[in-house]
C-alpha cells in the first residue's frame, strides 16, 4: 500500500526508519541497545524530532519541514547522536516527558 519500514541494529544502537502510506511522513528513530544500568528499563528509541528539540534547547519537539531536512540533520549530527550516555540520559527522558505533555495539551508538572 505504499508504506514501508526499515530497521538496523548494532550491538550498541538501533535505528528505525518508516514512511506512512501517503509518503508524506518519514519517521526516523534512534535508540541505545545498552541499558543505563543492569535491570534498568530501555529508553527510546527517540525520534529525531525529540533529539533535535532536546539538543537545540527547545521546549518542544522539533518539527522537520520535510524528509530531506530530517536526513540532512541526521547526517550532520550523527557523531553527536551515536552516544549511549545521551540516549539513556535522565535529562533527555525528563525533557521528553515534559515536551510530550505539552504536545498533548497536559500541564507539564
């Protein structure tokens, strides 16, 4: 029907990319395969909108204009993004909770 999904894994990272049936939305997510400590819940995978919003110091998720912008940002920032400590950080997780609450019209407490 026109939609697709692609997954790639290494011992340290997992990446997924998918596009909806309309072809308008490209989603790229990146996560760590390594737990922040034994027995801890896995965090992520994080969308590039989450990661860019957090890294750029925004209050909310970044909304990419189109797939080309998203791919260009991924390529330009891949060295920063492939960091298990970033992907598992408490700060990123706390930022994501607050940003998601705002996105869904809840009070960020």
